């Protein structure tokens, strides 16, 4: 199970590793859904490119969409980000423990 969870976390990190997708996640993090038109505002990225990035984020389980009238509204799904954060915390804890052991060893010598 841990291997699968890590593979899923890797999808999240890969998805937000792109600066445009990270910007989209940041824009959606306010909790309000946004249309592609709104997500494109203030950027130099085309609607088609934003759509492509949203599909990548959707594949990683980071966003979802729904129709409101004639528009498709995109929202952030925070559960996958929370899972990724937990993986980072575990990795950080392992590094902290390793560095503490190294420090103790060096101080003994």
C-alpha cells in the first residue's frame, strides 16, 4: 500500500512541478471555483493551454469541474494535496532523525 501511496503522491508532485499548473492551484486555493476565462485572466497563457493544464491536474486528482450554466467551473480538491503534505512530513522526519544521528556521532568523535 505504501508503494501505491507514494506513486499517487508522485503524480501530485509532477502535476504541480509545472509553474503554470502551480499557479492554477494557487488561484483555486481560495476555495472559490473559477472558469477557464477567469483562470486565464492576467496571464500570457491561452485558454487552450489552461485547459490542457487543468486536464493534467484533473488526472492527478487535484481539481474537479462542474457546469454552472454554460460555464465549466474548476475547483481544487485538497485531499490529494493533504496526502502529499503527509508524505513530505514523513520524509522530513526521516531526514531530521538521520541528521540527529549524524550530529550525535560527530559529537562523540
